[in-house]
C-alpha cells in the first residue's frame, strides 16, 4: 500500500520528519549533556548517546546552596498548579456565563474584561503591582506570585468563544425545563463539553506560569526562588558550568514533557476542534 502513496504525500512526510528531527534534537542534546561532563559541550560532532555523569551532576546541583534548586522546583509546582486550577475553573465559569446566561450589563462586562488584555503586566502593570505587594507585606511570599494571575482575561474570552459554539442553547433550555439549577447545568453539561478547551487552556497556563521569570524576580528573593530563578543562579561570574545548567534545565523541562505526554491527545484534539470550528 505504501508503494501506491502519491509522490506529494511522500515528500510531505519526509519534510515533516526532517522538521521533527530539527525541532526535537536541541531537547535531546540537552538531556545528553546533562548525563556527561563539560569536556563534550563543544565537541563536533556532538555526542548522541548518554554518559555516566548524571548522578554526579545531580549531586552537584543539589549541593549548590545559592541555586536552592529543590525549593525552586517545589515553589514552581505549587504556583503553577494553583494558578492553572484557578484559571481553568474561573475561566470556564465566566465563559459559560458570558456565552449562555442573559443578565444586565453582560456585554459591558465582557468588553471590560477584554480591555484588561490591553494592559500587559510586564510592560505597564508591574510597577503599581509591585507597590501594592510591598504595602500588603507580601514580598518574598508565594501569594505575591499566585494572586495576580488567578484570573486570566484571555482564558475567559477563550472559554466564552468555545462555549458559544460547542453548547446549543436548546440543551441549556431543556436542562432548565428538567429542573436543573445553573450550577448543576455547569457541572453536568458545560464542563464535559468544555473538556478539550480546558486541556488546551490548562497546558498553556501551566507552561506560562512555570516559565515566568520577570515577576517572580521582582517580588521573590534567592532564598525563596522559583525554578527559573534557581536556573539563573547556575550562571557563574567567571566560569560557566554548562553540564550543571543543562542538568537543571532538563529537570525544569521534565514536568512540561510529562504533562504533554499525559494530556497530549486531548490537547491536540482541542486545538484541532477549535480550528475546525
């Protein structure tokens, strides 16, 4: 059957395979260097098989008190998980309300939510937000990184658009005729219908929160870092230990890879379904 494939299909598969190798090789090489010593970092051609230094590299990483790597991983896991759960729950609730409920001022509230997307935190909101955290006495505490990101305007808009198209009005009306309350409709009808969108929004939010650097650097200290702040401390002033940096980066990347492997099918399905709609 493969002999009968059109020539264009074969060329497309070869091009996609080549693009996959180019995209995946830097990540693979990072894990390879994490298991080797500094002597192979600039080697040409690069090593393609793992070495035997992973245990030694991990031990040196744990011993670096300035990096505080274990605490950084723990803090990032707490922050990213809390923010992701909150964004998914609040965005699905607000998206359902804006898409399917009729109440006074709905359109004005939606416009207000969308306008907040025009004020990015990194460029315009970081100074007033930092002053607010100082006055609350929350600097160097995890809530200073968690609370500003519990609600996401993009998440609300994304869920609203998905709910508008995925849930027929007749289904909501039929549930009300059967005596369902609004919360029961949300739990039994809306949440299952939004599952693909929830997977996409959850992954994007977790990745964004996990990789956030500017705001944690502003409100946290090196004694209570996130994983990105810990990675920044692995850079020496006079000597660059590349294997240590690659080992830390590989450990920081692992949670994202595991999440994508576990929920990849739903995430890709959600993206494709949204594209078709």
